[in-house]
């Protein structure tokens, strides 16, 4: 094995292979870091617009329905994700305010078939 490294050309080939492996590893790490940085750029924006209810023709308010008195808030909700990563929005709550103080949170009850409609 010692005689193999005594030849100058074989030594150069071994050094170039070693430098090639180290360079490839550094390139891989840089590529991974840049890709992570690029995919993390951007943001998740939630746009909400109050619209009229197509049935009652009111922007919001109380009305009587088959399940009793219902508070209706028709909204258009758009979620724009400008990142390359997936983002999960788990909870979107509606809070009622009176004179700057929160009154109550709106809870969506699926047992009573309260529906969210997207127009």
C-alpha cells in the first residue's frame, strides 16, 4: 500500500478526489441553507371582508331561523400563503366587542348544523 502513494500521479488523484468530496459536501450544505432561506420568505395573510347575506339581504345581525334566534355574520375569508412551506391555520375566531371591550366569543357548533358559507 505504501508503494501506491509513492507514485506522484496517484497521490494527485487521491487529493483531487478528497477535495472533490469536500467541495461537494460544502456545496450541498450551501444549497440546503439557501433553499431553506428562500422557502421561509413570504408570509401568510388573512383577508376578511364583510358582505351581505344572500338570503336575508343584511350585512349582519340577528334573525329567526328554524333553530331559533341566530346571529349571522356573513364574511368572505381569503388566506394567501406566499411562502413555499405549508402553513396550517387551525382556529379562526370571531369576537364581539362593545365600547372597546370584548363581550363574547362566537363558537361554531357543528351539532346544531351552523354552517360557514364561502361565496
